[in-house]
């Protein structure tokens, strides 16, 4: 008897059906509300006792960074070919010295001083303004639960009211009844999720690290914040710890899959609590506020937040929690499949390999994230808090869940998987290399020492850094027109989408759910590309027109 038929019969035979379903739904909902209130009070108390203070005080250059001897000879040997840093790279006093190199400006410490007037809101609403932001928040809270039930009870079929697979039962009763039992908030799921976050934080504190200064922040009077980068060593430590816990039976990996719904709720509550907490804390140093509560809560009130130990909250959530948890969820599906079948299918093996490549790339290139728009400019609000805590790990693992739950022992022919692996490796190489080229150019231009730019992490890909790149520049700035960026302005988006489509293809084509990530990603990237074009046109002016003329194609060279 399949799960859908079992659920249908249970609903027919259970006494006081409406009351039981209402109770099952209200109990987790009320517990979520009470827990959220508790977390808000807890964060408020922590806020007044040092834990959650705004960024500058916690992001002063640490003593370890001061002891790192800069490789002056390396930078001086290339000073003639290195492009001059843009004016924000140094303090106003330093900028008056025309012979100062980018690396010399990099080592000048400018005191943080809150200057929000230098980075004001320009009046443009993203995501269709407050109504769009509200819709995204509601949709994000619903979609994971919806897919979870569709996969668990209906073999990945998208269910709607009156669907034949409901067998006459109201959709709300079937869904809420299942979620009330399999996705309620439990102490185990909540504390385990918090323990994972705490483990990541402790590893951030104790693992070997390098310290990298970010780009000058207009809202901090041109000061650079110092970031602690040790995600790759923490990533390896998590894999070892997870393996030990699994093989000793202390915490088998398949537990994550068994209690997936409960962990989704734990992550949702935690994400919402973090979003509220950082919004309240950010009101001490608000930046780019529109005056609309929904929109400001969605994007955030503050730019940077820090934790003791020189840990940047935004970078911590974006790099470590989201992607590392995604890998653990995929491994849990593989462990569950092995327990059920006694083997891992080639489809599941493909997903483990694909996620391993992607997550490892994020961890090994953590220092490159510092120069990205997400870290440099985007505020930390509900959008980043929710998607990095819950959305990315629990939604992007749907392919792995589909393979384990729906496909079971069905798998693609090995030659098909072989072609997919070759395509995946090709896309991965371009994606990893092109992002490295762009961000390491930014690091090089802003004076980051070569010892950091050429840091050895596995795997080292050829052509990841171009020492003497071709650029175009004017008084407005400098643009990179070398490497893969000679052929297209957004090729990194193209190969990212291609990898997402390969993830979905590992599940076959019987359900839309495995391809939701790709379709969602496409709409997100198209919107982001539009915003990037508008922003760059506004920032660089005629220089951007020259760049578009040199590199006319966006996504596919020679086509579009």
C-alpha cells in the first residue's frame, strides 16, 4: 500500500477528523510562535550584552593579521603592470599620493566611522517593491513544505485541489495532516540544528585562517572590514565529524532524511528569528532604508553584523551553513538509499558528486566571496537570512530526495550518467575558473597580497588567475575584459544554470520538482542580470558602453 492510499484511509477512519487535523496543525504552529517570541527576547538580551553588536567594533584587524608579513617584493615587482586602484581603495589622505601602490593602500587602516549619507537609497525598488517582497516571503515558507508532501505521498506529482490522487479528500486536510505529523517542531530537530550552527561557529573560531580585507565601504567612510577565512578547513572538519558520528551510530546520516520535515521547521523558525534579530539590531546603524517596513525587513536594516572572534554573520551564513548543510542532506539521502537497497544508484552517486564539487568550490574560494555584491553591498535581512538558513539547503536537495523516495532502484544507463559527468565537469571548470578570474582580479586591483590571491586549496584549476589581464578603464573605474569574460558578460550564469539542469536531469523527466531549482535560478539570474546592467550603466557610463561593444554577448557567445 502506497503512502497516498494509506493517508487516504487514515483520514476516512480517524474519529473527529477535523478536530484532530486542526490540533495537529495548531500545535506546531503555536510552538513556532512561542519559540520565535522566546528567541526574540533572547536575542534582545544578547544584544545588550555584547553578543550581537554591529560590525565595526567586532571587525577590527586582528593581531594575527598584523603579524602576517606582506610580500612587498612580489607586489613591487609587478607594480608597473598592475592597474592603479580605484579611488575608494585608500583613505582620502592616502589617495592624494599618486605614487602609492594598491598594496600600500591596502595596508592602511582607516578607522570605521558610520557615514550612511555616502551610501543612500537611490529610490529604486527591487523585487517589485513591498508587495513583491511579501509575496516572496509567503511563497518561500510554503514551497518547501508543498514539495515535501508531493514527494512523500504523491511520487513527485504536483497536487492541486480536486486532483485525482487526493481521492476526493480536501487538499488542505491531506497536506496539513501529513505536515502535522512529519513536520512539527521538535526539541530534537531544533537543538540538533542549533548544535550544527554552533559547531560551524566553533570551527570558524579554532580552524587555521587567513585574514582578508574587503572592499572600501562608503557607509563606513571608506574603511575596509577584515574577514576571517577558514571555511575550507572547517568544511573538511565537518565531513570528518559527520563520518565519525555516522559510523559510530551516534548520529546516522539517514536521520536527517527520516526527520526532514522537522528540520525544515526548525530551520524556518531559526531563520525568521535571525531575520527579526538582525533587523532590530540593524536599526542602531540603519542604511538605505525606504520607510516601508515590509520592504526594509525583507532586505534588512543593516549592512554588516559580527560575532565574537571576528566572524562575519553574513559571510558565515552564505558560505558555511547553507552549502555545507546541503551536502549533508544529500549524503543523508544516499545513506538512506544504501540502507534500503544495499547500494547507491548511479543517479544518487551523480548527485553526491555534483554537490560535492559545488560545495567544495564555495568553501575553497571563500576569500573570493568578499568582493562580491552579496557581501559588499547587499544588506543582511530576511532574504539572506532565510535562504541561507533554510531555502538553499532544504530546497536545493530535492533532487536527492526524489531519487531516494521516488526513483528508488531505478537509474539511468551508465553511459548516460557518463555523458552527464563529462558535461558537469566542463561546466564546473568554467564556472569555478571564471568566478575566480573576476574576483581575484578585484582582489589584485585592491592590493590583496599575492600570498592570499594564489592560496593553494584543492582542487587548483589552471587559468584561475590572470596576472596581467586586459582591462579598459576611465575616471569612472576599470573593467575586466580577459579570460572567459572576453566571450560573454554573464557566462558564469550560463554554466551555473547548466549545472542546475544536470542536477534535475539526474531524476528523469517525470516531475517538475527536480527542475524547480533550475527554473527558479533562471528567473533569479535574469532579474539579477537586469539589475547588474542598470547599476553598471549608471556607475561606469560611457566606459560600460565601450565594454558592451567589446563584449556584445551576455550568456552564450555568438548567440545571445
